[in-house]
C-alpha cells in the first residue's frame, strides 16, 4: 500500500480515460455503485438534513467574518454550543435557527439590541 498526502491546492487530476468512463455512467449506475460501497454508503435523508444545518450555521458565521469565539461573544452564544453545531455534534433547534436568520439578515441590529448600556 502506498501512502501519500493530498495537497488541497493541487488536487489529483483524472486522466482523459478516467473522465470519459465517469461521464459515461448513468444516474442509476452511479446510485448502484454508491449503494454497493460499504465503506462509504450514501447519506440518508436525515443525515443530509443534519449536514445542511451544519452548513447553514457555518455560513452565517462566515458571512460575519468572525472567528467562532468572537461570533459567540458578539451574539451571546455559548462557544462550546457553537462549535458543537458547526461540527455536527448537536443540532440547532428552531429557536437557534431563527436567531441565526436574524443575525444573517440584521447583524448590526442584533448587536445594538445586545449592547450593554
């Protein structure tokens, strides 16, 4: 077995033959191949929903340009809770998702509302 390290800046490229073989596969063949792969089975609908929630939490924070710690401080979210949400260890409830929507749409209004003073 050969070991190698992937460089994210220069991912491996498919040969022309490999690309042609992949492009020739039908959706049914792709699905059958995925279902047959016991090491990497397709995600269930529930797993896909969880990943979507994770992506949404990360995206809202990323739009602010803040680190996890700064975001948590600015919007009074427990930083451990935020990390758990972003890493998919826990799921955001409807109140947290609503709060993230408000932060996404009106971040300065939320900061003003939370300002001490």
